[in-house]
């Protein structure tokens, strides 16, 4: 099981060197063989096939791990939890040294950190103000765009730029920071699972070791992993040690990406006594908000970066993504309007549906904050899952790695058999499809054939009779709650 997953990660690394964007100055590109493989359609197809094979091995190893730890009871669960953590380390190791996989965001992080190091505000300028290797692999779409991220990733990038200007090394440094989120999840998820009476090893396997996490969180190198780790830590600290420290962690989560601050709603709920009045809720919410916002503003000012990131929050919404429900619905309405010859402005319904989705997500957050039970840890976990899940579903832009925001909290909840099966299936599918993005540089044949490969792999992994029996064993007892 561990060996199979390690082999899968190594294949993902090797195939990723073919399909991923690399700076032109990268030493590896001095190899004529590698350049020839990367430059041909057939070569990129081979690279994609190797990546998909590796992800398939990881998925199979992960399902085997889930089957193994799901049946652990009593003291066996401690050994099972140790096995899960060991598997995460082993399977992640080859990916740590990889270039940013399946997304070019990591190269943007490297460039933005270098800008901060040089005293150029990433909140006022895009990476195009730089020259040389550090911007060679940045997506042209974002070269002129300011960063929407908070000060913490930029401070980390500034620190790494003290030691090197090599973009690959800078990207690995950012991955190390993201992996701190994985460490926080490894600490927090078992605790949340015990609150709800679930198997902590199984919850950890779902949250930490899935293809979704390994492909998008570790290989993809996204700030979202650090953000969700801080969110989970904030909730645990609120329940076990007090709300002030938790609010600080919530502010730190927002200082990575703004949605991380939403965990503060659950921090307030879990820190209140049972049956708290509305007035008590409002006072605690205000206090938590003051501490978290104070932390966020303080970090922005102390680092010298300021609050310019507020102006960059709209940057992600400048693109349309096929995973965004509101974008799909709004775009469909606009298409019907054009076909019908109504003469309405372009993107009228797109903007309207997106705004409605955002307002609905805000309404759900307010409803949870003012009406859900207080003083209950299991309810607090569900509150985070509900608020963040609603935001992801209704967001105007959704990427694969956004599903990392909610998965650790869903893994620590009692789910129906259908929901538990769906979470397992989604964790596999969202990992397998990670390579099929813009990193293929217009290799449309590769994308189509890769999608067909995934369409074959998913039934083999999930829908065969043997696979259904295995999945049923995992979810039969709703994550096998602790007796």
C-alpha cells in the first residue's frame, strides 16, 4: 500500500516534468531529450499518461488505506492514525521537490515574493515589472495583475528571496509553507473527529491523504492548504483553549486568503455557553471579529505591505471557470437571451446570478451565526462546513483546489452513506482530473484523451462490483463511529 502510493507519486513527479510549465532557464531544459519530449504532442501525451497512471496508483493506495484504517477500533486507532500520517509523509515526499504541478500559481507566488523582497508592492504592480527567470513561467494572464493574497504568503516569499533567486527553489519554499497547513490539519482533524464520535484515523485519511489533497494541495502548491490548516487549528483552539487565540488564528487564515476568516463564525459559536442569547451571540461575534480583524490589519501594517490586498480581491473573478455553478447558470441565461435576440447587454445574467450567489452565501453565514446552537463542538464543525461549502458552491469562480476548503470539516462530520460515498468519490475524481488544465498549453488532443482516460479509470476504481463492496465497507457505519 505505502509502496504503491510512493510509486504513484514518483510517476506524477516524472510526468509532471513533461506537462508542467518550467522557466526557460531551468537546468533540466538543457537536456535535448526532455526538450524534444515536451515540444511534441506525442511526448506530452506520454507525460500526461504517466501522470494519470501515477494518480491512479495513488487513488488505489488511498482507498486501500481507507479500508485498512476504517476497521480500527479502540487502541488500534492510534496505530491507524500513525499509519495515515506516515503514508502522507511518504506519498508527499516526491511531490515536495516537483515544480508547481497542474497550475502555474506557484510561479506567481515566487515572483510576488521577489517583488516584496525588492520593495515593489505586489498590491500595486503585477509581476511584469520584474525581468529574468523568476517571471519566465508566470501565466501571462496574471503578469499585469496585482495579487489577491494577504501578507503572510508575501512575507514568506520575501524571506526565501533572501537566499535565492531561482524560481524553482522559491516555489519549493512556498510549498514548504503550504505544507505547514497539512501539519496543522494532521493535528486538528483527529480532534474534530473525536468531538463527533468518529474514527480519527479514517477522518485523517480522508482529509490528508486523498488524491484531491496530494494532487492539488501538495503537488499543485496552493495557498489554500495553509489557509484551511489555520482554519481547522482556529476551531480546535476555540473549543479547547479559548476564543482569543482562535480569533488570532482566524485572522492569520484571512491573512493568507480572505475566505479563511469565515471560521471566526464557528469560533464564536463554540466558545459561547449552551443556549446563549442573541445579545450574547452578537457581543461574542463582535469581539471575535475585532481580534481577527486586528490581527489581519496588524500583520498588513507590521510587514509594511499595507491593505492593498483589499483591491485585489476581485482579481479571481475576472476569469470564468467551468466548476462555478453561478457562472454556468448565468452564462446559460445570457446564451438564451442572445439566441432569442433580446438585445440585452452581454453578461447581464452572468453578473446578476453571480451577485445573487454571493449574497446568498452571505445570508447563509448570517443565518448560521445567529441561529445555530452554541457551545457544541460537533455543531461548530458543521457550521464551518456549511458556510464554506455554500461559498464554494455559489462562488463566481471555483478551482479544483477550492474543494480543499471544506473537505477536512466534512471528514469530521457524521455523513449519510450516500454523502460519505460521494465524498470518497469526489476525492478521487477531483485528484485524477487535476492535470487536465491550462498547463497543457493548448494540447487539446491531450486534454480530450486524458479526459477519456479518467472516464475509464474512475469506473475501474469506483464503480466495479469489487470496488462497490470495498466502498460499502468503508461507509457502512458512517465513517465507523467510535463505540
